[in-house]
C-alpha cells in the first residue's frame, strides 16, 4: 500500500518538477525575464516543496476517490486525469488571469 502511494507521488513529482525546471529555467527563461513576472532569485526548494505537497494531495485524492471505483485501471486513470486537469487549470490559469496584470512580449524566435 505504501509503495503504491509512494509511486503515485513520484508519478506526479518527477515529470512535473522536470518539466517545470526545463520550461521555466531553461527554455523560456529569457521570455519570463522580459515579462518580469518572476523574482530574479527563484527559490527552487520552495517550488519543489510546492510540487511535493501537490503530489501528496493528488495521490491522496486518487487513493480515496478513484482507486476503488468500478471500471478498469484505464477508465479510472482517465477519470482522475480529467479531474486533475480541470482542477489544475482552475488555479494555474483562471486564478492567475484574475489576479495578475497580463502583458505580452514579442517572441524573438
């Protein structure tokens, strides 16, 4: 049981941290700098801690709300993925757009 939960945490944490690190600090670093929406001295451990908390909570939600549902692993996984996508979109897109001044920087590629 603990092993499955730990694997669920890692299944979220590893790709999310890897993608976030590459996306924000490597591929689009200059673009985000021109947008001036992030601090100059990004605190990577805080970002990792945030993702660790999210991973733990998402694993809990899956275990309690989706793992015991009827259906096969694929249908439960897809239901969970749809739930997670809508939830994440609500606080990473809608809430950010509601609170932040949005600017646009011309792409230079």
